[in-house]
């Protein structure tokens, strides 16, 4: 019997209703909800007007659609519509928040505090500012993946302009203590920014209750289109942002460029749907994730969950399989679409800096796989995925 035949026999046979490969990479991107697509389509065709053209019906129609989308984005985070600035995604929003503030206030306040486990675009923005002469404090996290609010407070000084801590980590799914960090920042008159790309639509967020001054949002992480996001900027903070794009002064003079009406509509619709269905979907994903994890860890008790087991979003399951190579395991699991970590770091072969910050050694990091269950993951798919993981891990263990 050939190796291929052995491998095929060891894998569970999927039901005809399970489409292969089963998509379990929802932290990298999500499929566009068909309801979102339906809302977008007219603005590619008959409603094609420029939302900044204010002299005719085509422009008014597009402007009204953008205004509605702005209200829908604001609604899901407890903001006002005029506090929402549309961008091309969370990466641009993060760059605009961090660099825009730094370049506006750097002559008086040139210190930024962030976490070692932030998304690459936050860390690289901070490193760029360091090369320009700014000071940045990179806070560690504990073994669960959390920033200690006490360390945030201790890091502040009279030159601190901004604290930037993400709401939900993209690799391990843990939820940071935003309300505590926000309170510390407000008490010390320091601006607080959070990258909420992985959080919006998945957990309740209230920018007022959490004392958040700036928040970054991504469309394609919550079943909306790629190429659109938003930056929340609290009006009462009176914070000024130096634009990183020069142009016609759109978006309150902060972000130049003609808005892509269909994408704005898609983001707004995605936010409205997510807000309405969040509680039900969160409960469903929590059950699905618990069943998946229980099945895998019962059969493979050495499989280790990375990040705190409780304070995390349901659906993000980062597991290490000690003694195995994650790359080989992913290759073996051809019926599953999974990843070894953040999509933004896929161009490098370096071990995950997020898992390293948790205290994992290189072998444990390279044995890690991220399983991302989402809105369209069925019970049958999750069950098939667990069976596939168990079979493939056992096969690789037997070959060692």
C-alpha cells in the first residue's frame, strides 16, 4: 500500500454536505455575507454616483448611502456618525491614528505606549516613529496574552501622547481589559487607541464606557468587503490628526480620496447585521468551539491551547501540538483551510512573535495551528475538522 493510500484511509470521510477544504481561517478574512453583497450591488451599477458630487441626484443618492453606512458603523460601537472616518481598512486606520497623532503633537508629547503582541501595522507604525525620534514603550503580556493595566499606568509620563492596545488579538483571540486601560488613560489625560479589527461584531464594544478615543475597524473581518474600514475619532477629545494622504479634503480633511460608496455600504450593512445577531452568533460559536476543542483534546491530551481559555472570543482556537511541525501538519490536513498564524506575517518564516511573548519556545511555536470558526461554519464541518486534526496528528506521530 502506498503512502498516499495510507494517508487517504486515515482521514475521515466527509459527508456529501461538507465542502472541502473546510474554511477555518476566519481571523485572516471572512466571506462576504450575501446580505451585504445584495446591499452593495446597486452601487456598482445604477447608483454609481460620486458621494462628493452635491449638485445632482446621482451624487445625493450616493451621499445618502454613505451617511447611512456611517450611522451603522457608529451604532455598533456606541459612537456618533460624525466621529467615523472611512478608510481602506484597519491598517490605514491604525497608521492614521498613530502617525497622524504623533505628527500633530510630537513637539510636545513624543512618547507612545503599546503592547508587544499588537498587529504588525501598529508595531511597524511605532517603529517608523522611533526612527523619527519618538519614544515607544512596548509592554509585555502574561502567559495568557494579557496586558497588565498596572504596567500601562506605570509606563505613562508627562510626554506620553497615546496608548495603543488592541481589543482582540488576531492570533490567539484573547480580549484585552479595554475598560481598565481606558480609565487609566482618561485619568492621566492620555489618548487611548484600540485596533478593534478582530473585535467589532464579535463582542460588545462601547467607546464611551471604555473611554476609547480612537478605534480602528476592518470590513473583511466581519463578513463585509475587503478594501474598506473606518477610524473612530472621539469628537470630545478635540484630537487633531495630520493626514497621511493629501488631496481634496474629504472625510473632514483627515482622509483624502473619493469614497468607494459600494464598500462603505457593505461595511455599514455588515455592522448592522453583526450588531443584530451578535448575541445569538456568539453563543452558537461558543458551543461549536467548545465541542471542537473538547473532541481534539480528549483524543490528543497533549494539544495545548495558546492564550487564556476563558477571556477570548469564541471561534479563535490556537493550538500547539508539541513534537510536530506545524507546516507539515497543515500540508497533511489538505481538507482544512487553516493557518499557522497571522496572514500579515506569511511573507516571513520567523516564529510568531505573539506566541513568543506568551513564553512558548520555538518548537512549541512552530507546532502551532490557528483554527478560525465563523458565521458560516456548520456543526458538521466543525466535527469533520476535529476528526481530521486527530487523524492527521496521529499519522504524523506514528511516522516519527
